[in-house]
């Protein structure tokens, strides 16, 4: 009986210890955050915010998820240098950003946050970068292949935005990801 109690106490202790253990995040998979999480995290540690603006019906959005965002180099770089947010442009949820509420626009059939980010120039997928300094969102419409994504990510992630003209950076850029 005492042996059974001992085994049970070890088993219960093991279960309790593993239940409180937080899993290690896989840096090779993109860690998507909610818009609110990104905003809160950005208050303590400033980084650019990358927003994947998509719709459920968008075929190229699905291709970009499968080919670009699932690439290990892309995912690791984004996880290390950005706060990544995935937003369905047609969400009916109220979205909050910088103290402002953005609601679903039933006339346009789109969330007003998508209209705000893109200045009404909607296409999907659209990648939006909100620079770490909080300046205006930078909108990159369309499907991005890995080599195109690398150029954009490193331009913002290495702090070149606002310091070096994109055309100058692009001329000197040597892609490394495949």
C-alpha cells in the first residue's frame, strides 16, 4: 500500500510539473498575434508590426500562407524582428488600434481597419508594415514570393526604412533565402 501511494505521489507530481511547463515556441513557424497583443507588446519593446491582410475567399492569400509564410527563413526572421498579425479584412469583429475602434462596414463589406490601412485601395493579399517609429502604414499589395518578402522584411527589420531610399537599398540587396 505504501508503495502504491509513493508511485501515485510521483505520478501526480509529474503531471503537475508538466501542466505548468510552457511549451517552447517553434521559431521556424510563424507566431501570429492578435492586433491587441501586437499593440501591447509594442509598448514595451518597439518593433515593426507586419500585418497579413487577407480574405477567406482569396486564393493567392492561401498560396502565400503555404509558400511564403511557411518558409522557415521567413518565419524565423518575422518572429525575431516583427510582431506578426493576421487579419481577415472582412472580419465583423471590432478591431482596436491606438485607442481607435474599427467596425465592420456593411456597405463596403469590409472592416474599416482594412480601409484605414490601405487608404481604400483594397487587394488581397496585402502585406502592411507599420514601422517601429509608428509612422504611417506601408502597404505592399499582392502575392509576395520568398525573395520579394526577404527584401521587404530586411529593409524594415534592419532599420533602413526612413534612412535609406527603398530603390537604393534594393539595388545593393543580395537575397539569401530560397
